[in-house]
C-alpha cells in the first residue's frame, strides 16, 4: 500500500481559480473529522504486517490548516490505529501562509508531520488579491521562517505564472523570491481557467481581456465586479513557454531536480506521495470527493460534504467505482508515466499497447517532442505541449 490521501475541504474563502471540491461552511468541521475517522474503520483496510504499512500520508484540501489542533490530533489517533505508521512514513500537510502563526508551527511538531506544503502562488500582492488569496507576500515569507524555526526540514511551496498582465520579468522576480527561501521542493503551475470556477465565470461574462479581481463575495458569480477595460490580457502562449523554460533553467542552476512536469526538488526531496500517483501505486482516499485506486479499480467518494457525513454516520460509504480494463490501464499509464523525468518503461506494456504507443509516438519522435532511450520520454520542447502528446498516445 503506497499511501493515504485525506481530503480536508474547508476554506475560509474560495480562490477564484480553484477547481477542487471545497466548502466555506466551517461549522461542519467536527462532524466531518468524526466521519473521516469512522470511514477509516468502515473500510477496514487494515495493514497487518510491518512490510505493508503505509508509506505516505497527505492531508490536502481545501485548507487542512483550518482544522483545530484537537481535530488534527483526533485524525492522527485514528490513522495510527487503523493504518500503523513507521518512522519512515512521509506525512504531508497543506497549509495557508496566514494560518502559520508561531504557535501553530510549534504545535504541528506534536504530530508525526514531517513535510509541509504551502500555497504561496506569487510574491506580488496585487496578483494575490486577484486570486483572492488571504495572505500577503510578507506573510508567506514569514510562514516559511516560522516553520524552519519550529524544526521543519522538508518544506514545499506552490507558485503560479501566466497571470493577466504578467511579464517575463515579473515571473523571474517570483522565482528569485522563491529561491531565496531555500525550500526543499517547489511546484509551479500555469494559471488555468477551469470550467466551474469563479475565474471561468469571470472569463465567460467579460471575455479574456477584461479580467479583474473580485471586489465582493469570493463565492458568488452574481457579485462579480464590472469589467475594467484597462485590465491587460493574459500572456501569449509564447510568453508562457518562455516563463516555463525560464523556470526550468533557473531551478536547475540552483540545484533542483526537475523530476515531473511541474515539480522540482532538492536531491532526495521528491514528493514520495505524489510520486506514488505517477508510478501507478495504489492509494486510499478518505473524505468527501476523495479518490482511491487499487490497481484494478478507481473509486471516488460523493462530492457533497453533507451527504458524505450523513452516509458515514449511517454506516455507509457513498461512492462510485470504475473497474479498469486493459485499455484504460494503458491510458492511465501514459498520462502518469510521461509526466515524470524517467518517462514510460515500454517493457511494462503488452505487445498490443507497445505497438500502438510506438506507432502514434513516431511523429513526435521525428519532431523532437519525444525521445527514446531505455524509456519513452518527453523532451524539453515536449514538456510544454505534454497534454497534446499524451492525448495522441492514448487509446480512443
């Protein structure tokens, strides 16, 4: 068993770009934590031998740092009861910078948490307001310092690029600010406009060149501020390409390994939990909207916090399940393996799927977007158009 993902869907406010399941109804936190603990028991997936104990745990969200200390303690009591931990278990918690007070950082050390992932996104306060983030750039820097002072030696931060009006020089400044923090791991993503998000509503209503920040409720599409005709357009595709290559080159020069499309790590500090996803290793997902994978099937809990809680309280896990056939498993392998530095091990494919893969890969090999050594891998140029390449290698 590779790991456990626990979804903590609570947010004090909702960011405009976020497509993950979340809620601002904080009054449900205790019932939800009780339900997650009960789900652990209901599923009965106990690890009997020390060789099979959980290797990673990831508390994601949402905002796990919105739980109280007692609620976090309750979760870890049940985790250790149902899924015994070892001293080598990687345990990550996601936090928001403004939640990381001196006291909170110190209290986290009471738990077996040994890795902290923090969504900074940018060090520009104006862009933070556009995203409807609660923290400032100064708070983000102070949060890293507080975690260091509390003794955490494995810190990851998230960054974003591709904001409306952002220049290459702006992005370079964000990279330099991130490097100054000397964290062990960094993830960077181009700002995406995902359907169903407040940002998507904003684009649909006002058009791609008329985007501005929310001034009222972060949750209500009807409360969008009127468009500002002076708001600049998002960067062009070529500018985004330059931003991505600048990120790769600057982090490589600083000693980070580019081990996955969007992820960079100091030596020996790859995210073991996320790597299990990319390596196709089984995992258990707990909580509303959480996904699980056992190698033969995928399942996902109901994406409704009230329905999830009430179902668990009645002794039922409300979920859907998909049994995976050979072609679906092949498609899954393509979409995760090609994300990684190592690439796709063709020896793991059946003859049928290997032939199909290589037939469709030929034009990308000729164009220099893929390369074939012991594995099939995306080249530097291929990384930027990875979705297109992977889509063409999948079975339809």
